[in-house]
C-alpha cells in the first residue's frame, strides 16, 4: 500500500508539470518546508505526511484536498482525492 500512496502523490506532481525539486522549492518558499527532495521522498515512503502538509502540498500543485462522507462513497467514486482549483 505504501508504494501506491507514494506513487499516487508523485503522479499528481508529474501531472502538475513540476519536478520534485520545483515542488520542494515552492513548499519551502510558501510554507517553510525543508528544501530537500529527500525529506519529501522519505515522508512519502514512510507515509508520515501530516494532514496540514498534505493540504500545503496540494496547494503547491494547484489542487484542493477534498473530503466527502464515506457513507456516500458511491456518489463520489469518480472524484479524485485532489480537486484541481487553479492553473
């Protein structure tokens, strides 16, 4: 499961047209994250990304993190975990 989550987040990075370094630089500038790609990679590998970090990462990629009621999951089955909000 860990590699699936890591790969899913990395796919959002690729789809945004950014490199890992560009994302890390943006997160460092906007939110004071470490400017080390290995730190982000390790967080993804260990699945130790905190919620606030996930929100910030989504924002840096131009997405909003969207939550929905799990009891109504079938209504949202076609929606992605991230919702693109701006270019």
